[in-house]
C-alpha cells in the first residue's frame, strides 16, 4: 500500500488553494462540502470561483503566492498550470509539515484526493495513488451503482442510536453483532423503503430485548474456490466480512484471505505434504469450542468443502453439538483449473463423463478403482496427485490405459502463477520431475487435454 487512506477533519479550518481555473474550482468544491474555510491565491479567477467570491463563500487572498500565506492553514492545494509555482507551494508546505496536494503531480504530494462516493455521513474513497486516475473514476462509477443513496439515511439512524447501543451492550463484540444484524436486516430494509420512523421504532424495541435474544455462535463452512478472488460467491464475501475468527488452510490464497474482516482472528490449520499442522479431529473440536464461546466462526477451505475438503466430517460434530452452521459451496479446483487452462472436462467428441479422484499415497501406493479409471471417452481429474504422479501414470498404463493418453498438470490454477504442463501418461512424470512445481496442483487425464493449445485463454505467469 503506497498511500495510507485517511479522512481529514477540515470543518471551519483555513485551507489554501493556489490557482484560479476549473481544476482549482473542483478542489474548492470538495473543501467547501467538507466545511472548510477556503482562501484562494491566483492572478485570475474563472467564472465559478468569481461567483463563489462574490457570494462570500471563499476569500480571494491575493494574486501571487507567498509562504506567509500558509500561516494557520490546515492543508494546501496547488492547482496552477505553472510548474515552478506548484513546486514552490509544495516545498513551502512541506517545510511547515502541512499536508499538500499538487494536482496531477503525485511526486510533489503528501496527500491525494481520491474519487469519492458520497452518501454522507457514509463516504467511500477510491484511489490508485495517482497511477491511474481514470481507473479510480471507473471504479467509483461502479460503486455508485452498488451503494444506494439511502445508505446515508441508514448511517444517520445508526449515529442517533450509537450512544444508546453503547450503554446497552458493554462488550465490543456484542455491539458489533447487534449492528450487523440491524444493518443487514428488516430495519435496514425499512430505511431503504423510506419508512424511517418505523425503522426507528423497531430499533428502539430491539434495544429493549434481553441479551439472550441476540444470535449465538455459529459456523460458516465456506468454499474459497481454486485461488482467484473473483471466483468467490457474493454470499462467501458477506460471511467473510462478518466473522469473528477464521480457520484457513494452505490452499486459501493470500489474496482471498485479505478479503476477510481485518479484525477477525486468524488461525492456520493447514496441511503440508507428510505434515499435518493440526489434526482433523482437533480442527473439528476447535470449531465446536469457538462457536460455543458465541463467536461467528469462518471455516475457509480451498475449492469446495464437499469435494475432497472433509467438510462433511467437520459439520458432523457441529450437528451433534446442536451448533448452527451454514455451508457455502465454492468453485472446485477441477472446474476452476480446467476452465482457466482451456481444457473442457467434457466434450461431445472426446469425453462424455468425468471422474474425480484423490491421488493421496498410502504406504507408497494408491488404492484406487483402476478399472473405473481406464474407461474410454472419460476425463479423469486427480486432486493432490503431484507426489504420486509417477505411480499414478504407471498404474493407469498397467491397467490398460494407452501410454499416449494426453495428460496435463495445472500448477496454482486460476492465479497469476498458473502454469500448465502438457504431456501424456508416459512422458508427464519425467517432464514434471525436471520442473520446479509447487502445490496446489491438479492433474487432468483424457483426450480433452488436446484442446488446450486451441482453447487456452488465461496467460498466468
């Protein structure tokens, strides 16, 4: 993060804008909306700024910039078309440790103006640090369509009740839980519908309820998908943002983990090859323990929790203990990696069925239904098959699969580090052995692999 995003209080604070054109006028507009007292320095004022001076909304403090004009200022903006003047303003402001913005010159700035979504008192800001202002505006436009204007009224309602809620609930976690239920439930819907008085009455009644009426702990079993954050479901994102604690494994990419609520406690329970950080029984018990403490527990699993993710084992203990839980499916690695590799799992000309298996080794061997794996017109997808790749390919050939059957190993699929290694059952183990390959990987075997060269669309690394 190159810039620290902050919000500055400039109500009734003197702020200086150097420049009199349209760009300066836009900065003056923002400062006035935030309640600042604005002084303008410029030899000539455009029509908009002249109108503001005549209306006594701003002060025209002179035609030429002098450092003394910075006395008592809260922040400074340089918006002239004279580079030398802009640099003088920036240097003088920095010398007095004043925040300064030089329009379109991020190298001279100590703060920048973001693109703003204004739903006051709710305000969101988007910035690229000056690298791509047009992109920031495009993102802002997208957010404008997603954030209703009524969010401002909802924020005002919350502000009116903030003190009462703080008195009613002494613990921070209780207050957060209360507000999450209010801001995502029927009371919020009443505000959106324009029934603010009814919403206020309902909120008053809710505050009078006993503590026991607040939601108890629960568990969210969420599939994080194969790695690309864009493949998360909306529901997964919502639950990730309201969890108190998250248990995650090594298949959850850092980009996805970054989307979890920042205040949430993070507990790593992942497994590496031949090493289990936390045994499955311990994970199950920890989910129960945390939920019984009244916490909202996010169990974040790579791919889909019900496809080689042991999700069924984890919720079995929750069900036995009577702990409420939700299950959010994710895009499993087979679907995600195959799609990003340009390899259809089924195809009228090549495969009419697909079979998912796990390639875990046990005592140096694989206990698989080999006759089922060597059927014709079928795609076989092998999860966790990297370690035993040579054994798997040899056994398939020994049980009757043609050694020239195409095979692909997809490394870190759907991420920027994706790599696809193509060979056949005879050559792929040797090809992989000569590469530095890192898990997670997915193995795809079948005639559909021949389509990769034509259909591959995702570059990866």
